[in-house]
């Protein structure tokens, strides 16, 4: 599946070239997040299979920006800025120290903008400026912003981190008794018709070297065709059940 490296250059890489570029940038990104994060930090929790999935979908959908919520110490932001130099990358944190640290860390990446703000406000800004952003929703500490983040999305490809994929190997979050999973999507207005999760045992192009905590991820699209997700060999699609919709 070809993957775009930026809307400015309109350049497409062959699948192997794209994989090689993901590897080159991913494993050269410093894991500053080991200071606090349970998985030891790294882009996407040091799960290269998620980085490859993101690369596939940014290319398949021709995304015109990347939006991350919850930058922490900037591991994922630094990766995204270098992997996609032709795309605007927007990230934020409500902690001023984390935002300052990340801004300093990516100061040589003119395509990356770091702000200290509530994440739903960042999403609202992106939704008004771009047609089909890729959203990486990872702001899960403190007061849970995810429902408000989802409400601010107009169109784009959405990946929710720490999502319940129904497999004990993959961690997920819960807040006030609500699991970060299908129930959150069912509460959306309007709710997505379908969502997708990785197949835990699916064959991957590369092994994941994260031997500690791995986070599940959930995906859906807003205002876009879901066929690229249906056609991805590492994903399985789901329809929200009657119990979840109640």
C-alpha cells in the first residue's frame, strides 16, 4: 500500500521504501518518555506495528495533517515531524512543562507546532483548518478529555490509544467505570457506523520489540470511506452491538 510522505511534494513511496523509512525514523527517535511512561516511552509506545499502520493509513487516505493529543515529552511528536516533513503536525499538552520540553525538542522541525492547551480545543482548530487530518488521541491522564475530543472531530481518520481490543496482551484505560472501548464510540453523536481494531495474532511485516506494556488501539473514520480500513490485512471491522448503542 503506497504511503505519502507529504502533500507538498506529492511523493509516493513504494511499500518497501515506506517501511524502510518508518524504521529509519522510528528507531532513531529517543525514548524520553521512559521518565514516566509504563512502557518506557518511544513513538506510539515503542510499538512499530502501530507506526506502520499509521503510515499505511496516512498514505491511503491522503491525510493533510497529523494531530496528536497529549505530547508528554515528545517521543511521538518528534517521530511524526521527521517521518512526515511535508505535513503539518499539531500536538499539545495541558502540562506547561511537557509542552515546553516538547517544543524545545522539535525546534528544528518547522512543520511541528506544540501548544499548551486543552486537547479538544486543538482538535477544533485542526478541524477548521484541514479536510482530512489523521488524529492520534492519546491524552488519557487527569480529567478524561476523550469524549470531548471525539465531539470536536468533523472529518478524518481517528486512532484512539489505550483502546480495549479484547485481548489480555494489550492494555487499555478506564475512567469512572467507563472502559476506553466501544462504549465510548457508542456515546458519540453521531456515532460511527463501524470501528476497527488490530488483529492481535495477525502476521506483521516487522516484529514489535516492545516487551513491556503494549496498548490496544481503536480506529474509525469520520466523513470518509471505510474501505481502506476494511482492506488492511492487520485490521478487523466491528459494528456496535445493541447493548453498546443503548
